[in-house]
C-alpha cells in the first residue's frame, strides 16, 4: 500500500491507495497535546485516527481541486464528500470530508459524530504531492476489465505414418 502523509501543527492527513479494495483511504490524526502546540517532535494520535474510504471517482474530486488550485483557478465551490454507511448495509458512523479555501490557505477537514478534525494550511507543494499521488494511484485502484480468454484448442498430434512402398511385382513366365 502506498502512502502520502502531510503533517501540520493542528493535525496530520494520510492518503493511502489500496488496489485490492479499489479505494483511497484518507486518515486524519490529531496531534498529541492538542492543536496549536509547538512544532518540535511531531507526534500524532494515529490510534485514534478518523478514516474515510473514497472511490476512484470521489478521490478524483480531490485531484481536480488540487489541479485547479495549482493552475491559479478558483473552483466554483468547495468539495464535500459525505458517507452514510448504513445506506449500504455497512456499520459505521456518517462521515463528511471537506476541502475549504480560506484567505490563509487550503484546509482539509473530516467530521464524525459532532467532532471535526482540520488539517492545514495545505500549501502548493502539498497540493502538488496530493495531485501526483492521486494521478499515479487512481488508475491502479480502478476495476480491471475482465476479458474472457478463449480456451486453447487442443493440439492435434499427428502420428507418424508408415510409408508403404509397393513394388510392382515382376511376373516371370
């Protein structure tokens, strides 16, 4: 599994592609000691992380936002992806992933229960890394087409034939 992690004083965000499941996981972790602490010795509470699994289409939204921002264009609206696991018969809490453009930069946030983890500001270098990561790994997590392979025809084995040379019989009288 390939991983890209971005660390900030107010938290860390980790992108990981899982080709077997066909998703990109995005995990958020709060810093040990709370947000706004000094930047020396970064430690994060990964054991309490909040994770959302995105389909290739949902992950492409983040890549498109990153690419537009890097190109100097403002997306018309801030992306927001919501998951309600019960809707699909799965267990879990509803989660919402958001990207917000503010005056001081781009912020990624995840809301679960009544709690929100926000990581930012995310700079241009980080947006470039996110776009590069998603550009490389989204094709790897897409479902692979299944092409039926025709069965190979059984090889026919030719048995050697004996050549019978008939000689004309001489008739003696």
